[in-house]
């Protein structure tokens, strides 16, 4: 299951990194790999938040699992804080690249999902905005 998560995280960060290079007016800049980034600490949240879990009594929301319904509410351009408000937890930072706070800072967050074995959702951010999302087996 961890291999699947790492593959998804790596593909999302590569896609986002390619977008950030393409959006740089044709100027190609190197993108640091997550392994080379000294500041990458998966146990820390990349963005400080003060959001509370959703008020509903859904057992998945309380357990930190993302549902297909919650996933459908999440749209490109949203911030990490907005996603935390929808899901009710921070998820797990799977990869980071670049300097926190910069426009080229990239990070990928993964949530375990409700549904079949290995159900999950991943979100890739560039700067403060959600660039791409992917899910597997959510119910």
C-alpha cells in the first residue's frame, strides 16, 4: 500500500513541477527533488492551520478518512486550509520540493480513504494552490 502511495505522490509532484517550469514564461528552472530537499519533513504540516473538523457526525470524517463525496467538493485552485476544512484532517505530506512560502514550493498531501483496501486521495499543490488531485477506490 505504501508503494502505491509513493508512486502516486511521485507522479503528482513530477506533474506539478513540469507545470511550474512551463508557467515560468518559457524559462526553465531546476526543480529540487524531494530527496534533495533538506527541509522536507513529512511529519510537519506545510501550512499552519487553525481549522476544526466538520460538524457532521459521519464516522469517516471523525476518523480522518476522505470520502468520495468530500473528494468531489475539492476543486483546483483551493488552498490546503480549504481542503482540511472539507476533510476534517490534515492528511499526510508525502513529498515536498522548493522553499516554503515561495511560488515554486510544491507539496503533495495524501489521505487514506473510505472504501476498498488501499483507497486514498492525493492532492498536489504549487505555492498555495491545488494544482491536481487523484483518487483510488473511494466510496
